[in-house]
C-alpha cells in the first residue's frame, strides 16, 4: 500500500479525477486527517503515513468519490479564516460570502461612528458563518441570527460557542422574530435558486445540501420580495441592508428595495469574478 504521504496523496488525487471530482479535495482531506496546514503537509510529503491515518483518509476519499461534499465528510469548512462545523442541515459556506463581510466592514466604517453599538441581524443564518464572522470582526456589535430550521440554528449555536461569538439566536421565518425593534444593519444570504435551475446544479449540491436553504419560489426571488415588504418599518436612520443574490437577480432585487426605500442608495456589487453578487441598500434619511 502507500507508505508515504506523497504516495497516498498522489493516488487519491488520481482516484478522485477518475471519478469526476476535484483532485485538490484530496489534499484538504489529508490536511484534516493529519492536522497539518498546507506548508506543514508539503514539508512532510516523504514521511510515512500510519496505517490508521491511511485508512481514515482513504475512507474519506472513497466517500467523496460518490459525490458527498468533503466538508460534510470531515464536518468542517473554513470561512474568513475560521473553521466552522457543518452538517447536512446547513449549506456549506461559500468563498463569495466572505466578500459580503468585506463590504459590511467597509460600509460600517463610512456610515457609523466608531464607538456606536450596532444592532445587526443575519436572516437565514444557516451555519452561522455570517453572524459569527460579523460579531468577531465587529466586536462592539449586538448580533441576532434567525433561521426557520431548528437544526440549522443548533449548528449555528455550536459555531458561536466554538468561535467565542456572543449572538442571540431566534427561530422563525425571515424577519418575523425581529419585528419588535429597529436595526442598523440587516444581512441575508437567503435561498435564491429557482426550481427551474435545479438541473444545472452539480450532484454534490442537489443530492446533499438542504433544499430548504437552496430553493425559493418566484424564480428564486420570493424571499427578497417578502423581506423588502417588511423592512421599511424596521430600519434605523442611518442604516443599511445587504443581500447576497444570484448573479442574474441584481436588477430585480435592486428594484424591490428602491421601490420601498425611494430615497435610499441601492447598489449592485460584483464579486471577485465580476458577477453581480450583492445588493446593498443604504438609508440616510
């Protein structure tokens, strides 16, 4: 069998490619098994791999070859430099959403006084990636996170505890749990895939990630419309709203928010790949 880390990794990468999976995933899983970062793994390439570690690693490789996302296999995904627990009750955090955090931090600096205690809500928190990261990056904020799924909230609570983030969690549909107060910032990365797009999704997504967190009616726009209808009575002045969107939904979501906030600045923001990815609504009067 494979004696060295290099031999095991090389074979696993080839095996994944043969099964139409990304070969780089083998390295991520091996790093997890060996508890090494990338540099440490590179330095250890010609060290022997224990039989126990090889057995664990190869079981992960074979499972991923069937299509199950490696993040669910190892129970972890890195987001904004922090390791989050994930399971099949939540979506796997995406790199694009890290850019939402960057946009939030930039707008906080330009819109609010430095010492202001901000009231921030994350709608449909899932794993808690947005809420936990915002709390850790903006420590003086008071962050509330909601989700319609009790199982998802339990995952988010676990991540808040693991990453030492004090967050208030509320079970409920969209903005309903938040209607009793005003907010400085409301963020959401809601389900936005239309049912007509299901055939375009990879098997790793459609077969394993929770459909409740993926799909929405009205060609994926239903939840944006529902939130837009309720938001005007909930926002402070100044304040802002930040939505992650599907890349073809920018104009529709921008129009929804501009209609209910006619004097606000509503912007479509592109991601690093130059695709429309976020809509921000800044309310100053």
